[in-house]
């Protein structure tokens, strides 16, 4: 039976065999599970690598409940299979007969060596959607010279261009705080899976799809492509400024920082009036967004003079709802923000073994009729073996 027999998310009825580990692949299948898909996490006997990464509750002396693992493996079920054993390979193939999707993030060639290539599995189930998520893609869709290279988040951020345009200066490229080199490819892969399953339902035939982490980060950095191809510009980091619009940055306040973005003329005019700087509107050197980009230091000086002696709250009282602004929140601020509570973006999961619950990031895609949700913590290793074998009549 499905993991949540009473849940009817938008993907209710989709059966996903999840061979992924760590972050990119599990984030992809987490999205599917959050919206009702029956995601069966097929783990090696030692379990997903992320079970051993942390963070752990101090009472979790056995280190069985990694926050990392629970965050991206909630709503799934687990069965442990050793795909180097012929018996477990045969069992997996029988599961494929009844599945809609297989997702894996092994390096190129691993599934072929296991006797579980897309071509092999497609013969077993022609309607199967097979998704591969790797650093540099799969030769089936484009043979990369880096196809055999392993990759993690930081590699994708570096090679895809993100780090070349992020940081305070060209001398100090930075990665992002969250693992976007993993997470955004996971999101793209989830989109690809849903699209391919729809196609299979309409046409009776599945297909192979793959997502390269490098490709995704390049696509996310689309601005640097047209800056170079259209204008011959080689973009470099510009701190918190924007190369094409102004004002669009963060500004100091007495208790931290606030973000202000007013590139549209009407927004700029409203901002100037609210901070008592109508004189800027008459300045011939600040009459367009392009002018303000060139004169960004002057614009920033005027805004900082107004924000610096005020708190986040005081700034919000004047500018909130009138121009695009927001405080720079840390996690304590986020937990206290009524927006987060109203939108259900902190989901509590029960950890029975520890006698406590903890919060995970909620589901950001909200459906009116078939809402998704976080309904269970991540599974114990091999926790659902008996019910999964019964489901597939094995």
C-alpha cells in the first residue's frame, strides 16, 4: 500500500523507485513524495550517505536521525537492496514492472555494470520513465568530456558560472549558502519526471531523461550568457549590487540589514519621496534606471543616510507595502515571522524514537484542491521491507 493511503496529492498513484543518495536526487524525489507520489527509497545495506552527515539531536546517541536525511527523505519508504547481488537485482527488476519512474544519481556506467541500464529496464516496462541526475549528464543526450568526473554542489557552482558572478569582488568568488548546485538540479529533474510521466500516460511509452548539474547552474546564470553574447561583457562579482538595475541591494539599519529593490521608475519615485529625497527626482543625472546604475554610489549614499539610523521595523513601517523591501532574516527571524506560519512553511515531524518532533522546511507549491505536505519523517533503513514486498507481490 502507498506510504500515506489517505493522502491524495496531485501525484497520487505515481510509483517512484528512488536509487538516489545525498542531496540532489533525494531533493528531486522529496518533491514528488511531498505531492503524493509513492516514493520507495531503495538504499544500499549501509544506508544513504546522508544518514551519517548530521545534524543530530544530543539524545540521538546512535546517530540514526540525521536532520540532513530527514529533511530530504520525508514522506518516503525504505527498503535495503544490495544491487551487487543477483537476487536483489532480480527483485528490483520485478518492482520495475509495476513502477512509473526510476531515479538514480550514480556515475555514468554504474547502472549498466549492474545490468540495470535504461534499455534493459525499458524492455521490462516500456512505460517507464528513467531519470538520471549527474554532474555532467549522460552520453545518451550529449557526451561531455567530463562525463566520468564525480561532482558535488560546489563543483557545479564553480563550473556553471555562479561563483564567477557571486562575491564582493572578482578576487573573492563565493559559493551560495544553500546547496543550489544540488537543489536546483533536483528541482529541474522533478519537473522533467512529471512532464515525462504525462507524456507516457498520453502515448503509452516512457523515456530516458537526464539532468546535468553543470547544465542547470549555467541555465540559472542565464544573465551572464546574454551579457557576454550580446554585449561582449565578462561579468564579475558585484557584491550585493545589480549590474543592470538600481537601486537593488541591501542597506544597513541599526539591527541588521534591509533589502530594497526599486528598478521601476514609479517605485524609484515613491522611494525617493518616502525617504524625503524629492531632490533626487529633479537631478538630471538620475532620470532613468540606466542613469542610476552609472550613479549607484550616489544613490546608495542617499538611501543609507535614511536607513542607517532606523531599525528594520521602522523601515518597514514607512516603506512596507509601498516599495519592494524586506529585512535580511536569519533563521530565528524566520521562525518568528507570521508569514512563515500562515503559509505552513515550517513542518513538524515526529521522531518517536527520540520522543520529540522537529521542524523541516515546508512545501512551497500550494494546490487548492490537492495540497501536498510533510506527513512523515524520513524512514528507518529497510523499515518498510515487508509492506513493499507485499505491494509488489514479491
